[in-house]
C-alpha cells in the first residue's frame, strides 16, 4: 500500500469513528442517532479492523486492550441486557465517556454491571420508573443495596461497605454524564456522597485503608504446597516424556505457583512471560536472575522482576510444555492469513511464544491460559492434593512474597529460605535503584514492611502479651501499664504508634534487636536493646530440647557439661520470664522426645 493510500485509509477510518464526548454528540446519544466505531485494531499493513460500533448492543474489545490473563468472554460489554431504550442509551453514553478516560476493560465492565443492577431495580417498580433519578428514589435504592448479600464458600454475608459504594457510584455517574436525559431529575444526594451513603467513611474507611484486603498464605498451607509442587518440578523430565495429561497439568500448575511465589508477579504478568524471557548477572559471586514480562495493571510496557533460579527453571519447563501448542499456533496463523482473517492473525501473533498457552476443548483454538481458570480451579485443586480447604487465589502470592521478603530483611529467617536466596535487603535495594524493575512491587514491599513492623510493635504494648529482655523491654512494660499516659494519647494503640515509630527492629534469630547500629552481643535477649516476644517462643523451646539432649550425653567432658548446664540455665531463665511453666514444658518434651528430665 502506497503512502497516499495509507493516508486515505486513515482519513476514511477517522471519519467513521464515534465522535468524542461533547454537547453535540450528547444530543445524538439522547435521540439515539449517535453512531461510529468504538473498538478496533490497526493491522500490520496499515489497515484497520473494526470490532464494534457505538450503535451495537455488544461492544467487543481486542485482546491487546486487556491483560494476558483475561478470558475472551470478558472482553465484551453486553448492553442488550438493558431492556429500556433510554436506559440503554444512558449506559452506552456513560461507558463511552469512561472509555475516553482510558479506563481498563475490566473497570468498564464493572461500571456496566452496576448500572444494569440499578436499572433493573428501577424497572421493578412503576413508582421509580415514573420518578426517575431523584434524591427520593436514590434513598430508596440505598435501602435496597443494604439488603443485598454475597455468598462466599457457601456462607451468606451482607455486602461490605466498599462494594456498596461501588454500586452507588453508578448513580453519581448517571448524574454526572446524563443530566441532559429526561430520566435524570436531580443529584442523588446533593449534600452527601456514595461513600457516605454506603458507610464507607470515618473508622470504616480508615480501617479499610489500613487493613490489607489480601490474606497471607499461612505456613501450614504454604509449606506442603511447596513440597508437593517442587516434587513435580523435580520430575519434569519424566512427566514431559510420559505426556500423561493429569500429571502434565499438575506440572504446569506447579510451575505457575513457583513463579507467583518467588517473584511477586501478578497472575497476568506470569501468563505474559515468553520463552527464555530472563537474564542473569553476577555480583560479588552472587547470581541474580531477572524475568521480563509486561505489566498491564499500572502501565503498558516491559518490566523486570528479580527471581531465584527455581523461577527460571519453571519458565523453561513451561516452555517445553507449551511447545506442541506453539507449533499448532504457527499453523493457525498461516491458515488465518490465507483466509484473510486479519483479527485472528492479530490475536494469534499477540500470544505467540508465550509459555502459558492453552487449547479450547470446544473450538480447538489456541489462547493464553485464563487467570480465572488458575484462581478458580487450578490453585484450589493443588490445595486438594495437600488436603487443605484454604481458599487459595493467585493474588495471595504477591502479598505472601512481600511478607517473606520483609521477614528476611528483619533477619527473621523462615521456612523455605533455601529456595529464596534473594529475599533480603539487597533485593529491596535493587528494586529501589533500578528503573527497569517493577516499581509497584517495591512499593508493595515497603507497605508490607510497615505493616509487619507495626504488628510486631503493637503486640509489645498489649498488656496480655508476654515480653522480656533488657532495658527497652522493661521500659515498654512500664509504659503500657501507665493508664494516665494512655489517656493522653487517647488509646493504647495511638500510644504504641507514638512510642514505637522511631524504634528500629531486626531479628537476631532468638530475639528482636532495637539498636540503631549493628549489634554484636551474643546474648540479645539480655542486651539493653533486646526484646523477646511470643514469636520467639518456638526457638527457645527448641533450645531447651537441645540443652536437655546435651545433658544426657556422657562423652562431652566437664567443659561440655558445664556449657550445657549454663545454656540450660539461660534458656530456663528466659522461658520463666515469659511466663512459661518450665517444669511442665520439660515433662511434655520428655514425652515427645524421650529425654530424661533433669532439673537444674
């Protein structure tokens, strides 16, 4: 196609596009005459492929307008479910305006769902239809929304304030964009807001902002999950050679789990990884791996994530698993080109070389594995294999990852550390100073660090929370019992925040150290800066078991026995200070470990 032809093609296409929101286009939206292209793709040859027009009842979006994890069915907005003509026109006009504000397809779909819910409620009563959008009918709708419930794992619960607010925002949008329509009479609540009507204000709002919505996967679920999925990675060659379908699916799911867990990626970022899309570099004899993929949540473009070697192994395994599907995809591209099916060529080229390809059992077409499939089916299936009823979801891995990184930064080495060699302050520093790395993950790490440190320090100030240690611990115990001081701050929580905000914290393995400089003492539980809380009781119980076993040995000599007795005294002293009945604990250990109890 010549340059002149390209210009003419572009000019013709522009003339067919739906006009930008304006007073004149609003008038046409009201009378139903507004038309034009709303979604499309530009082909490699410079031509355009129309997906949908304003006057269509269904607007279809190209896959490139959403994340790699999105199902094709969720790339459609169906206005046909709105039976009333004027209401349908209003819904289209609101969504069109939101599109011009660059909202993602998922957000547009949510807006349409909330509008549809409202319109269905309006149409259920002759009174509300007659009155239209007024303060009176809006108040009635708020009461209706307050009666709605949601069902999660068979449990019926009232809607939370955030969900109610989202439903009520639809009324504000109707007033904002559709005030010129006959249906819209007045602001739904002129001296209030959707958030206030939903109760999403005051303490509820503050709590929602402070409290993370995403759960951390508990160790009792995470550790067996890692053990079983790691066993599939270790058997990858055997499973790939056998091509047994169930085993292959579990291998695929295991690889995805390890990518989610060890990188902090979102599910659509994992599903967007291409073959061999990682690199490595060595600094001070440590090898760092960097995985490249596209983040479509906050920006469009390539970014990198630091990962341990096991994540790169998972990428290679997934690449091998998807090789047959990639071969079929390449054949499908040729067939689509021969059939002049430009939209199919575009779709297939967008997903080519990705490691998480999938084949539809109904249409036999190749696509990217759905993020919903992973969260709704495949991850829960892994939980069944460890006989857990934990409601596992992909987004939980991101916060779990951040939480483990923070504990590692604090020096609190936890289970699975052999696999996560870069979960340290070094890794966080790399994220802070490397513009190619995912900036939002760095912010997530800092946010989780604040939450973890605040939770630890808040526990120190609770009256029923046992702590012991040196001067810092004793000062905290005095402060938390000062009723007059608590009144000054308004609450124990506020006082704890005020006192603890400037206290540095890191783990020594058996206690917390609050020294603002590197501490080299070997008895951090007795050091001026040391604090032992309930988190360290398992460590000290383990030390008690160790000393009891040492005391039973008859080949350690006088010096060894004296050292063991000294260690026993130290351990018992600490446990007693924490309110533990040491004699009872030793009896329980004896029954469990078959050690003769020796009282010091």
